[in-house]
C-alpha cells in the first residue's frame, strides 16, 4: 500500500508589512494538522514567491499582505 503524499504549502508575506502573526498562526496550525509548510518569512517579492514555489514543488501558496504595499 502506497503512503499518501503530504500536501506541501508555501506560506509567506509580501510587501513591506512586518506583521506576520496571522500567517505564522496559520502555518503552525497547518503543520499541527499534518501538512508540510515551507515558510518564507517577511518582505517577499512575487518573483521570489513564484521561484520558491517551483523550487519547493508545493501544491498550495498561502500569502499574507497589507493592502497598498
């Protein structure tokens, strides 16, 4: 019987906002539920997120950003 692959999720903050409590809480909850989470941290560009998603071979991208940044 083949073991089911865990869903891989990329999470990170876009723009200049430094408030990451929300995305960290969601990332930790997902980890507790058995998902594999790759957390990029703060101040990511769209290019970095896309490149990281392709490099990490993720299934889902979760972003947090402040409107206007």
